[in-house]
C-alpha cells in the first residue's frame, strides 16, 4: 500500500508543474500612469490567483481602434479589452462581446453600487456587458488669485451662466488691441458643449430614439459659448491653448475633466494656484447636469474562461482599485462608496469633482467614432472660424450626426 501511495505522490509531483494556466490577454490604449498601475495590479491578482496569467498589451490610442478591430476580425484578438462606452451597442450588435457571469457581477449589483450615468450603456438586454473605467465628468477650474485681482471673491466660483460670463469679462485683459489675459479658455470640446446643452434642457433624440433632432436648448447653449468668443471676446483663438494659458497663470477659468488636476499640478507654473468647482447652473432651469465620459472593460465573445476574465476585470475596478486609480491617474471613482472615502474627500480639489458625479448624465453619442464630436468639429468651428450663423452650423452638425447613425446602426 505504501508503495502505491508513493507512486501516486510522484505522479502528482511530475504533473503539477505542467498544469496549464488560464491566460487572460488584456488590451488597452497606452497611458504611462495607467500601464504602470495596471501592471502592479496584475502582479497582485496573479499572486492571489496562481492559476491565472494576465498578459497586457498597451497600444497608442491613435492606433488602438484599428488594431483591436483588425485583430478581432482575424480571430486573434484579446480576451478582454477597454472600449469606449459609446461603442458598447456596436460591439454587442456585431456579437463581439459576451455578458459577465452572474457568479461574478449581477445587474442588480452594478445598477445599485455604481453611479448610474457610468453604467447606463453597459447593461444591455438586462445583462452586464461591461464595467466602467476611465471615468470623467466636466468641472470648472479657476484661478483664485486672478479672481481676487479682478475684485471677485476668490472663494466663490460662478454659480450660473450669467455669473460665468460676468467673471470672464472681469478677468479678461486687453492691452493695445492684444489679449494678455483670458477670462475663460474655450475650445468647443464637445462634452463641454453638450453639458451646456443638457443644462438648457436638450434631450437630443426624437421619440423613436434613432435620430437626433434640432432643439432650441441646443442652440441657446451653442450661442452662449460662441458668443463668449465672438461677442464678449473673453477668449480668442489667437491667444493660444486654453490649457497652456491656465498653466501659465494667463487665464482665469477653463472647463475640463477632473484628471487635469494632476496635469496642472505637475506641469503648471510653480506659482499656479487653482481651485475646482461644479459647472455653473443654467440661470433658468437651475440644472447642473454635466456629461460623463467613460470607457468600458469588456469580455470578448470567444473568450473561453469568462469567469476568470470577469474576476480580473472586477478586481481592477474594485473599491480599493478605484481609490488607487483616483490617486495615481485622476480617474474618477464610479462606485458610490468610494465617493464617500474620507481620505479622498480630505483633498479640497476632489470634493467638487466628486460632487459633479451626482449631476452626471451619459452623452447622447453612440458609436466609437463619437458623433457628438461634430458639435465641435462642425457647429463650433464653423461659427468661430467661418462666421457661420449658429443655427445653420448646428443644423449642419446634426445632419452629419444622423448620417453617421444611419450608416452605423440601421442594419440592426
């Protein structure tokens, strides 16, 4: 009997080192801070799950979409990947993604534990097809020193559109026909434009939910933003980059994502002092809605071990992980409980950014090409650069958006 047991023990020893591990190939677009952190998390995950191997491939963002789609078409794509939340419907319609196993995450938990706007596009037909990552909202950055120099309260950011324009006027300085200080840096970035439109009451879609329609609320917001440049002249394109102006203490206000905190701290002037605030409310509706942008972590349809893949993706989006993302990359938490973390809330720069998530709404945009970008590429640029009438420019942008939607989704 002892001899039999001894033989069995030797067989186990010989076999165990060559037991195949489950390999999860993870693709993402490249960002130095994100790659550094996710590699750290991969080491931790593999140490806790020795039967799983994580292989990471980080691709420059400009090449990422092309390479990912080509690999999937060739059958050599990853097991899990990062895709824009806007692209969820496309990937689902083409059968490229599979739902997360309910043993790992359920529809009830994702809709109950996460910020609604961050997961609205990730639950399809009652099943979870992705978990949120790279979450950002629109917030206002302002320079209290420039506020005070203009006679404004440095501790009171503008509360509505009227005050926003008033503060922008007061902090804009012209000398000999040249702008030397801008009150509000503007570039027509479409999440910012859409944020103003949402606050004015825009809903964008017709009753069918298939076509974008023109609304007066959209025009009101677009005109407000472009009038700041064309009429009020609180910023002009010749002044240069809105980011550079803010970093160099030559600009009082700028809208952006919360992740810009790190950029301003690390690359701004050594004398730069700034604060964060909620996007000013619409003076009539009172809305502080702001558009959320985020990506999704998804499991590809041909991934064999969906449970291991799901465990990995929920590990890097867990509460502990989200806190690390926030501290190291500026990515906003999407789990409600992380937004109540005392350590994070001890930083006064984060408090308004976290509060902005309470007012977050998902973009109307659908598709990886992000047709909402036409709000800047056509509507804003035509008004600023070609003096086009705002209504005409907006109608032109809506037409292009609907052409894209028709070409992309009509077959489904």
